[in-house]
C-alpha cells in the first residue's frame, strides 16, 4: 500500500476533530473520487487520530462561550470549515466527472439571430468558460452554520430602555455606555443568541441557493443577510458587555465567535455580495476583540489561545476568486433570461435589435464576461493594493445604451458587471490587515513574546 496523501490525512484528522464519523468521511471522500485503498491508508496514519481537549464549563448569563471557541480551539473549527470547502473544491472534486456541472449549451437564440449589417458582425462560435466552472457543494444540515430568513425572523435592536439607542454606536464608543440598554437588547434576542452559539460550532457554511450552480438565477443574487448582520452585532455587544463586567475570557470568546462565523461565511461557496457580508461580520467580531483588549488585560494563557485561533483565520483570497466565478454564472443565467424575454428586462430597446447579430452577439457577450471574471479572480489572489471600479464615459454609455455600435448591448452588459468588484477586492486586503492588527495587540500579553 502506498503512503497516504498528507492532504488526505489532514482532511480526515480535521473532520474527526470536528465530530464527523469515519463512515461519513469515507462516504465524502469516495463521492469526490478517492480510492478506497488511499482512504483506508490515511485513516491508519498517526496524524489521522485527533487530540480532543475537553473544555472547562464556566457559564455566563446566557451561554458559556469559552467551550465553544477557546477551550475547544478555534483552530480546529476554522480548520474544519476551510478543509471542507478548500479541500473538496480544489482537490479531487475538480477531477470528478460525477460532480462536475454540465455547462449550459450555447445560447439557443443565436441560431435564430439575423445579421443585417452586411456581414460586419459575427458572433463567437462557442462559449469558452469551462475553466470558470464551479461545483455543487452540499453541506449536511447538521454541519451547516447557515441561518435562513425564517430562523432569524424576530431579531430586534429596539429597546424599551433607550428607544433611540444605537448598537453600532455602543460598540464604537460613540454613545455613552448604557448597560440597561445592552441588557435589554440581549435579553430580547436570547433565543437567537442561543441558536447562534449552536450554529457556530458547525464546521461548514452553505447558503442552499448557492449549493448547486445549475440553479443560479435572479433570486440567488438577491439573498439578504440584514438580520444575520444585526444578530452578530448584538452578540458582539454582549461580548463587550461581559468583558466590561469583568469576565474577559467569556467576552473575548464571544467576540471571537462572531469573527469565526464571518470567516466560515467568507470561506464558503458564495457570491461576491455574500462574501462581503461574511467579512463584515468577521470585522465586527475582531474590532470588538480589539476594544476589549484596549481596557482589559487578558492572561498570558488567554492571549495565547486567542492568538492561536487567529492563526487559523486564513487569507480569503481563494474564496474571493470562487465568489467572482459564482457571480459570473448568476449573471450568465440572467443573460439567458434576457434573451428569452428582452422586453421584460429592457422595455426601451426594440426587440428586433436583440435578434440582430450586429447589435447583440450573445456568445461574444458571455466570453467578454468570462474574460473580465478571469481578470478579477487573478486580482483576488494577487498582492494587496487599492482597487477602483472601472468607469464608462457618459458618451460611451449613451452609445451602448442605444445599441448603435457592434454588440452594443453585449458590451454594456459585460462592462456593467465589473462595477462593484473593487469593494470585495479591497475588503479582502483590509481583512488581512485587521487580523494582523489584532495579533499585534495580543503579542504584549503572550508570555515569551
């Protein structure tokens, strides 16, 4: 029997530490193409046996957070999330024909299109986007930290104590600290906070609408995370409150739990807008931890545990590249809808122009989109720098909107999708900087540093 893959051994070790059964792991690995012999060899390798640390059980007014994050070790939890998505996404999954999506056929409307320009325009013969393919990522409900809208229905930031209070101002220190206001908000959301504490222990995150790329459509890009964003702000506020009351370990663990949840979200298969929400949630947790460190001195052991957890907060560049590809497939499917019913989306453009290859070349448009996404994905894994969205001049925009130029609509549609790419690219770099800042703030408290 050959030596087992280190990557395979690491995946199994992480899965066992996260609570998965050997049979469940075997089934996952077999599904994505690993041979039974390789899997069994990895199971008997020494590193495949995880070391489990039993947490201490100190309770707070609502939840004991330290067992959830610090005593267990966020390295294990974040590592599990990263292993599930990055390992399956970048390893055998990409070579497994059983899970690969069959690319949609070239847009059928092309065959019916008429070129009235005397042969000046010619659509591309085919669509080239196999390298942009994304794959189904099905995280079992018992392993998924995702909250749906129904589960979050009722999250509130309204307080009877201080109706004009603002959670973000409380977190930032812009408003005087009002403990009664904080307690009121936390108590009103007790059930949601409990549900969050359970969810953050789960190793994966997957929005169901993004699990199967073949189902991407207009609804997938409209998923809203407003209530989730608000809940994590409330939980961070509770963590800050715990630290102010003297329980620094629990407060720090609560802030870290919020950051951990955001990390899971950003590391999952999700579109660019969801990626931004994940990093925003992570930022809320990390900035809360920074505020706690500003007025409280953690013990050397606690500082070391927190720092060890932050080591696992890997750069989200590869996830961002995937999110751009997912956004591409969403927009590609939308374009199919536009072709089938242009009047629904663009009532001001004459329908016959959509059937004229001079004004609109569908395959060429999709290939333009693909080139743009490839460029964005390359920037996502490149060095950090300041990005700005491309700007279309008013004259060019007016001409494209009139569809007076060759493939005018296609150029307009493809270029418009670039707007908004700068935000996630810049957020990724800001996230990396923030993690480093928190670790620098912890360093003076760690013995030996």
